[in-house]
């Protein structure tokens, strides 16, 4: 049963957390509906027109259960790939060439013209490059129509200059890329403590970025939020959204006019997923902002759950609750995706993807 944002917040207020919990939950059952033993399950995206799910460094066919590892270097040079497969060179002109390492972070998949493109954040290699000396890269791939296992081709990259510190990435309609600069990098416990104070006060610490040919990386005006997290471009390309985790809000940006709307959603959102009918899915903590997930931060506590919800935000900013968890069974979700009549929820606090039936009232994918 869905309910309005106001009614949901009232229920949470009346409950006062009495029936909510935060802490370790049972490990994934390989005989159940979930997808277990994953090397990273914080972000999820599906290859259009297929049952192939990308999460972390693996691609999984959710119907057949087949798993294929994400391709690793070495890769062909982009000009050779473009000549062989007819893809346009949409890489940044300052891309130094194929990566020598691949630390797969957040991802996005989108049909661009007749092609399907995949972008991933490639975090700096701490073994060879100190993280405070480089911002990493966004890698661009194309994927052949998946008649069988997906075949990926590296097309290029978008180097990320300092001081940008990316959390999520999304594909725009004309070769542009969106990303979230979550906050300035911290170099000491004192800086981390000062950053946490800003989050507790809901002060802006980050914003959205856009990469465009001829301009490179620039800030998206009006997107300053407390911990810029997930980003997404609507299916009709009319809206861009960025999640503010510690302001419990989404910023909706009209891509034509640049006008922005701040939408309170009652959830500390992580990633954002566009919906084919318009709008976005968001998910996250419904306990106390910042401190509500503290018991889950240590790796020794995982898999870990906290009170959470999945919400739908329509193009006009109307918020509808679709799925709620009291923190006793579903690992705290960092992403939610509807596919094939089911809701898939990945988590930064577990090594598996949780699968449940499509909630009543949820939009059709």
C-alpha cells in the first residue's frame, strides 16, 4: 500500500523508532531469490532490452543466473574500436588512453541513439597513485546487443580533476556526463569530524557536475546539497536529479531552462534510478540522518540493515512511498531498480542484492 509523504512521516514520528532496528542481519541464502556473494552491490543498472544486471564488477543474467565478470584491462584503443564497430568517438580529448587498472564504482547504462552506453567511475588506484593526487576517471563503454553474454568495448574516458570527489555518474543524451561531487576529500580525523558536523547541520558539502564537449567539467548551478550522492537523467532527457543524502532531498533540474526544485522526500537518499514513465526512484535511511547508519559503518557488522524506504518522485515532485523496511531483514539499500515485475535493492552494507516482488502501486518498468 502506498501512502503520501506526509502520512509516512507521521507514522515514523508516532513510532518513535520503537519498532525499528539497526544492526547485523543474516547472511544471504543462496537458495533464496537474492543474488549472493557479490564483489560490490552498491549500484545496479540493467542493459536495456535484456535481463542482464550490472552491479560492481560483475554482470548477472537475473533469469538464468549466469554471471560474467566486467572486462578488465588491457583494452583496445578507442579509435580502433570506433573504426571496427562504427561508434562515434565521444571520449574527452584529454583522455590519456585505455586504463591500466579498473576499480569499478558507480555505473549507469543508457541507450544513446542506436547504441547502448555504459559509464563507470574508475576510482584512483591507491597502490600506484595517492588518492589525494588524482580524481580518478569515468570510463565509457558500449555494449553489443545482448543476444548472449554481453560484449563490452571501451570507447574512452573522462579524467576527473582535483578537487572533485565523485560518488555517482549518469549519462546525458548528447554525449554529456553528469556526476556528483560528494564533498572535499578529507586528510585527517579532524577534517572528517568537521565534515560530519556540517552534515549534522545539513550544510551543503557538494554539488552536481556536468561534462560537455568544449567545456569539460563544470558545476550544475543550484545543486548544492549536504552530501551530493546519486544522480540521474530522466528517460525523456527533460530532467536531471541529484540526491542530497543529509538534507533528505532531491534537487530536480530542468535541463532546458536550468530551473531547480528542491524536493523533501523524508529519506536520506543514496542512488537515483530514472523511471520509464517519468520521475525517479530513490531509497535510503529513514532513521536519524547521519547517525542512523552508524552501527553499520564497520565491515565487521555487515550485512547490516537500518530502517529504510524506497520512494517514487514524479516529475512534479510528488513523493510516494513504495517499500519500507524496519531494519531487521533487508540490508540498508543504496539503490533500487524495478525490473521484470520485481524490485532489486543493492546495498553498500552487504555483498548481495535483495529481490522482492514489485510493490503494489509501483510503476511498471
